[in-house]
C-alpha cells in the first residue's frame, strides 16, 4: 500500500478515565534537541515540515518569529565559563538557514545560558551568569568562601548583522544579609522579601568558576509581559518564580526606586519557597521549577502564570501549575508574611515525570501542551484527554497554529492539504465507548487500503490491523495509546475509554 502524509488519520485511544471527545491542535511543533545543530518544525502527524541546519549546536532554546525566521541560542565554542544549558550566542536564521544577525554574550566574566524570550519589538531578553570572586562574595556579606555566578538579565537589540545590550538587571544589586552588620546590605531578611538573601540555602552551593558549581541560582526560564512591562523568571536552586520591573532604566534597575512599580529592580513578586525570605508559608515548589510564562489573552486562565513544577505533585510527581498573582496596579499583594497566592489555582498532572528542563503552554484551542524532557511531547484537552503525542523528548518544545504568521511565511497552504478532511466531514465513530476490550470504527466506508496501528506512548506498535475496522484490545495493558489509521479518506482525532 502507498500511504502519504496527506492521507494519515490519527485516532487517540486513552485506556483509562477518558470519556469525552477531544480535538487536537491543528498546527506545528518547533524544537531543537539539546546540543544538536538542527531545529525541526513537525506537523501534527510527526512529519518534518521544515528544518534549519545551523552552524552551531543549540542549547535547546528556539523561537519562531512572525516573518518565519528562527531565533535560537547557540553554544559558543571555546567558552571560559561552562555550566548546565550554557549558550553564549544568540542567532537569527532565515528560512534557508542563513544567518540574519548574531550576538555573542560570552567572556571570562559572563555567559548567557538556558532560556531567552523575544519581545514584541524584536529585542531579546537573555538569562546570564556573571562571575563574582570569593573575595567579592565575602565583602558583600556571604558567609562562605566560594566564588559564585549571580544571575543577570540583558536586553539585546539587533544592530545590523550583530547586536548590542541596551538594558540590564543584576540580582547582585538586590541582596540582603544578616551575617555581618559591618558589611553592605545588612538587614532583617524577613523584612525584605523584595531582596535575595545572599546566604539563602541553595540546592547547589559548592564549586566556583570553571566547573559549573558557581551557578548560584540556576535561572532556567524567562518570559516577558508587554502589557505590564514586566519579566518573570524561574530559579531551579531557589525553587522559586520571580517577577521584576522592566520599565526601569538600567540605572533604576540597579536601585530600589523607579519604573512603573516605583521599586526599581527589586522583586515585585515571588512564589514557591517563602522560606527563602524568612516566611513560614508552605513551600509549594518542592524542588526544580522551569519554563514560566504568562498565559496569553483569549485562552483559558489568561493572565495567569503557568510553569513546570518538576516535583510538586503527589509522590514528587511532575505537574504543570498555574497561579494568578494578586496584583494592585504594577505591584503585588504581600500579606501575612508572603506574596499571594500561596498555592496553585490550576494544575495538570503530567503523564511522565522529569527532574530536568521541561516546558508547557496553553494553546489557542484551550488545550495544554507539555514537553517532558527526555520522555515525549503531548497535548491534552480541558478534561486531560490526550489528543496528540510525539515520541521525541526535547527540553523545550513550542506548538504554533496553522494561522501563525511564521507558519504561513514558511509553508505553502499549511493545514489545508487536498484530500484531508476534518472530523465533521468524515464523521468517524469509535464504538462502543466506553469499551471493554474491542472497538469498531465506523465512517471509513469510502476509504480503501486501511491500515490501523495501535501505538503506545513510547512509539511501540502493540496492535496492527489491515483493512479491518474491528479491533481487539483485550491483550493490551491499561494505559494511553495512539491509533494511527492510514487511509485515502482523511484524518480525525477521537478518544475512547477502555475499561477492562
């Protein structure tokens, strides 16, 4: 039989508590595996729709612009600072993988790493390390004698074929310590939640420049809110999410006044581990946290912060949480010794767990997309029915709808292939639902050369049927599966309960 990408039907079968119809997101997924040079854009059937073969390996962070160009963080060669997810060069590539512009942010004193975000004006916000010697640390009230790499954030503006830093914020300017009254930043930590305790317990306190141990906070995710002109970022070693004011000048960002908030570069909001600022409120980010983002307008929970809470669920399982920080204008409510809220207000329990960089997003159709590092990517509807899954497990992935300007710029006639029909046209029915071990698929009477494959979440085919729409699943273990049906009729997505 000759099957093509345009004649693929996917029926999702979830053999547990899934009972309602689910429709997947008709779009594309963008990702770059860590320390590899190729960025992929795949369609909903897992076919490569476009790829960029780049001149550097990526640390994994990528972004698709509205003009179809790709922005990615490359791993600079010969770097003098090395740590987890180190990058050092931001690059923009056109459709043909030719470099439009690039900017290196790497030296013996600093290096960008992990994540970046592209602002509406095209500028890029980078998370980065800067080296502070053991002597500098001790002079600032640090109780130990090791060098560290405090976090800072820079805004990079394209400058012809290169770039330049036009704004920056440094956590080094926003410290407090209660160790030595004779040294700077002395104060009561519990009275200064807007500052970082220089002696805060960290899950990684050893080492210094050269071996990655200087990565003091391990900031790993960043997002920008243009309506508030604020930046959110996540810190793995602090088990916290932070918000700062971007409306400041660089001088104001180094101070405690100025900007829309009137607080300069101090923390406007913190969530996850209140003990870091002397609060007795519960720790709700128990270990690592990654990939914070504001949910876009027009989507469920719009305006909330969504993030990957690696160990925040039952039995330390991974979850995607969302919170609505209580805000008063450009500032955030601080009551009873902590910022509000103190617990998640929405949660998705992930299908797999990961201790490392992972990602999620709330999509334009209301579904939730999750990329579980070293496992796989998947999509669930509002009832947590799995409606799409792909076996690759990059640290981050991004789904974009067919109508995204960047998709339209890259591809001819995206998601409108002749001969491929939607659910309403095909009227495919899987029954009975719930089922107790067998299913029948109706609505394929006009199709020829039907090949049905039942695929588990690791990509293994567990049942296959040729030109037979009655399928036995009696020997299939409970779990989540995809049924891939190749035919000349079209494609459709459905869910099914199999209760054996």
